[in-house]
């Protein structure tokens, strides 16, 4: 494949075993190709400058310079590169910081190949639409920024918002067990009544199933899980 066809990826990850797994995963998705690997943020920034990759796949917990500081430096130098984060860091401060500094997706370890495949496919489609000269119509832009959303879910009932809905679906997807509204509320950080509204909406549109569990005392408990 020519350079124009290949999407060149710089992988910044300190664990050699994870480096190899991520390299294999990335190169399973056409037309992505890992052109080099860096073992810490400082080395990654230097390689980004030298290689001018199209995409960086970036870890956060690394010796020397971590991924947060590396991304800040990449943006400080205004490198023409996009960034997908793959990390074990799941605290809100870190996630906010990475998105504020231009990360286009964020995957939490351990992840399934299908999730990385989705991230790369979304990026490939976005890159294809946005390259070159010319203009885009509003409908085309809406398609790009909403590429991960089901068009039937975009118009939410009053009082619900898409960001919170995605937080809940992500939380449910990471748990194999069916969860109560209270467990979801605690896990995402919201009131139980709010979590229940979103869960009932997801059940209504067919995104989740409900398991009703009967105890010895009191009313039965609804437990929710994403449909397979």
C-alpha cells in the first residue's frame, strides 16, 4: 500500500507484551500500520516529531513522562496528529484532561478487540471524510460527530442527555452481571432516581434487558444488563 492509503500509527506504550498485543490488534484493521513503538512519553513526542504519523495510540501510566504530559506537549507543538488513548486510568480527572487536549477516543484496559476495531473504524471514516480541500454540509458534519450514535437514540426524551446515557451504557457494558439502579447510580455517580430513568429508557428502546429478582422481604428488584 502507498503512504496515501496506509494510516500510519505510532504506538506509545511501556509494557513490551502490551506493545505486541496492541500492534497485532491495530494491524488487523485495514489500512492501519504501526510504524514505530515508543516506551515512554518523552520518546513518543520525539518520534511523533520525526515520523509525523497520522495517529498515536497512547498509554498513560509510563515511566519518565506519562501520557497526560506527552499529549499536552504534542498539542503544545501543534503536531498534525490524532490520538486514541488506551490505558488502565479510569478516573474522571484524567479522562477529562485527555479529551480536553484532543484525544478522539478513550479505551480502558482490559478491552476487547472489537472495541479497538470500532475506534479505528470510526477514525478511518472520519479521516476519509475530513481530508482534502472543500466544504462540508451540516448533515455531513452531524454524521461525523454522531458516528457512534444510533440515529434513533439521538432525540432523547426531555430531561435525558446523550453524555449521561453513554456513561451508563459504558458502565453496564463493563459489567457482566445484571445491576440494580442503585448499583448503576453508585458506579456512575448520580442519584438513583436519575439512573432508573435512563435504565427504563434503555429498556424501552431495546438496549437492555431486565432481570427481576425476588427476595424474601420487600418488593422485587429490577436488575439491568446490556443485550448481547
